[in-house]
C-alpha cells in the first residue's frame, strides 16, 4: 500500500522543518512520492537522490486559473529543478462552461513539456457534476495526461467514491489519483476498490499505522 501514496505537504505555512519531517517519513515508509510546493523541488529532489521515492510538485496551484503559458513555464522550471511528476490544476471555469477544447489544448501543452514525466490533471471534482467529471477525464487522457486527480485539498470537498468511479471508467489503463479527505486505511481501500491507483494525502504515516488522521488532506 505504501507505493500508492504521494506523501503530501502543500500548506503555505510549510517550513524546512516541515519538509524535513515529510522527507524522513517518506523514506522510512518508502512512499511513492513526496508532493510539495514548487519552491521546495530542488531541495526535495536532492534529498531523495539515494531513495526510490519520487519528487512530485504542483502547477497552477491551487486555483488553476493561471494562463497556459504560465503553467508551461512552471512545469519546465520544476522539471529542470528535479521534479519527476507534475500535478497540474485544470482551469475549472473552462470545465464548468464546457470549454473542453481549451482544456484539451492546455493539458496537451503541459504534457508536451513533461515529455516522459508523469502528468496528473487535477479536476477539482467537488465543483463538477457527474457528466462533466466523465467528459473532463476523457479529454484529459486524450490530451496525453497520465492521471486524472480529484482535488487540490483546498476546495470545498475532496475525493469521493462516486467521482473515482467516473474517472476510472475513462482511464482505460491510465491512472486515477484520489486526494482530499483520505484519512484512514478504510478510506484508501474504498478509493482503490472504486478504481484509484494513487492516493494523495498528508496522512500517509497515520494510515500506515492503522489509525484515523485529523488532517483533511
């Protein structure tokens, strides 16, 4: 189960002490990745060199309303600094108004920048109805995304079994990441049963210890 988890710290209040603790835990439990804000990418990538834990960072975070050009630049900068995986927030307004062409083009542009690196597209599913979740997932994969992801953890809700099922139906062998509100082993098991192939959480250690966490992300 440990290799399902992107061990996460995305709070604006993060200090070096917080990141060092995150790194120590990720190495101890051999999580899939450490997911952090872009400012920490160089430090985290260097710290994880001798492990098989990946460095993941976020782009267009947390609102997704940056320009495509900005997201492309952020992605390129993160990769140069050592990021292995990119979690990009979609333009939620485009999805709500049904502008899937613009969404497709943006995902395609960022994936072109990622090349062989993993791109996860955050849909912020709490704002979308079932039809839009399904369509956005389909278009993201068509544009080259490796994963679709439920949430930033900064919106009005997180991952749900219903959203994961819709995303998994579109995945067809690609990835689905459940993030936001995953606090217990039972939560992880429910998400995996629904089709999740990755879990984003700051509660990885607590989950591995079989306890219930208090953190919402």
